[in-house]
C-alpha cells in the first residue's frame, strides 16, 4: 500500500529537518506500543518510524520528493541521482524500535523519560548506542572482453552522505573510486571498498561492492579462460581443406590451416591463445575454433552425378 510520509508525520513538504525531528518525537512517544494500547497504534508506530527513516535522510528524501515512493523503492539509475538523491532500492529495515532507540538513545528508551511522573528533558547525556554496519551496496561493473584481456583502470564517481565536523549534521560529497582491473578477471569478480557508504551518527558506513559483468564481444565467446571463435564454412571447404584467419585480442592475425575433414563437432584447439589467467597472467587459456557448416540449398544434376557428367 502506498504511503505518504509527510501525511504520516503530520507535516507539510516544506518542513525543515528540525520540524521532522520534532514531529517524530511527538508522534513516536504518542503511539509507542508501551504507552498506547489502542488498536492500530503499533501499525502507526511502524509507519512513523519508516517515514522518519526516509525524511530525515537527505538523499532518501530527495529521491522521494522527486520520484515518489515507487522511485525510492525501485531504485533510480546513478545518472539520474542528481542533488545527492538516493539511487539504491530502498527497503525499510522493519524494526521501529531500532529507529526509536537510535533517536532517543538507550536500550530502554522509556526508563528515564519519567521520574515520579515528571517528564525529563531530552538532549542530556545519553547511553552509548552500539553501532551496526549497514548492508553492502552492490553495483554492476560492465567491462569489455578487451578490458578483461589487457587490464585497465576504471574511475567511478559516487555521491555519499558525510558527517560534518560537528558530528551532528551531514552533507553530500562526491568521491572518485579507482578500480585496477587485472588481466583475466572473470565474470562475478567482486571489488570491495570498505565503509565507503553513507555516514551516520549511529551506524557504520556500508561497504560498496562492484561486481564484474562482461559485455558481449562480436567475435569471441568466453568460457572460463578459453576463447571460442566460430567460423562459417561451406561443405566443399569442410571436405577439401582451407585456412581460417582470426584477429586476436592482442592485435595479431592468426592464419590457421585446417587439413582435416571437418565433421560435426570438430574443433581446432590452439593452446595458449585464450584469456590470461588472473592468478598468473603469463599463462593463458586456449583459443577454440568451432565450425558452422553451411550446406548448399540446391545441387545441379551434374553435381549430383559427377561420374555421369564426365562420361
């Protein structure tokens, strides 16, 4: 069901950060299940916690304001994440008590709220809240087969929330992450940048993880460390012999003679002409040439009976 976080918090869209905190403090104390036993209060408390989790975070709030709940939950491409908008798919952690405790501090937030029925003021010394690390943020890193053959350096700009020197407020800052792609890396290789996610007063920044995805190549199909090249040949070539020219990824032209009869399933294997091994780039896999045999659509009478035609 769709939520209107501003309506849940009983504030308008022009509310300041102070207004958001004030609204959450008032409503969370009102609807907390330990104080309010009325039907629906627990659900209202959970909705309040999720609304505060979004609206108190500048990046999540920017995405919600621009793209609505659908954009926030569905995630938006990095190129559209302007003004520090949150680009990940947002999922509320589902623990409203955690949000409540992080806001007020302490494992038992109500223990010090009232003494002899006299409310205490907030903002004094608060018990230390154990910090937990956010879940890793995963991103696909698309690389060409040439990049993975030769190796390269990729620089990626990220935007993240950084705590200011006062330890209370935060701002959005850009950072360039540099990835040294090693020759021979495989699909699924993971590159981790520890604690480069958003910073917060009560959490440990998430790790950012890039996962290698290999782009399609026009000539080769990769299988582990081997490269597969498919050559189209005619039936006549398959029976009489021919040569195959292959342009390698390192710029050489291989002319490979085929003197065998090319039968179904026949392959020509060239050792050491495949991908570099990631753990030992001086060694390489194989280049495997397969054949796509094109049969003639028609045969003339003479070609059907070559012996007769010579008589």
